[in-house]
């Protein structure tokens, strides 16, 4: 049996937290922008931190498993 939770959660978070795809935090002109498809160094750093924290939350704290 293989646990599919980690790769699925990591892939989904990676796709959804790409700066500028759904939202950008901080934006170029406002603190929060939707779907502008542009990025900054600060935005990349903040999205990386959010990705790491959410990954830790789902995989370590909540200990989610999807067995197949």
C-alpha cells in the first residue's frame, strides 16, 4: 500500500500557491492582488513560507493519509 497524501497535497499546494496565479501577497501596487500573473522577490519569498507552513500543517500536524 502506498500513501498518496504527501505527493498530492504538495502538488496541489505548489500549483495553487504560485505567485500571481490565483493571488499575490504582497502585490506590486496593493497588499493583496488577484490573478495578475506577475511576481516580485518579496512575493516569491512569502509564498514559499506559506507553502512550507501549509505543508507542515497537512503532513505533520494533521497527519493526513490517502492509502491506495
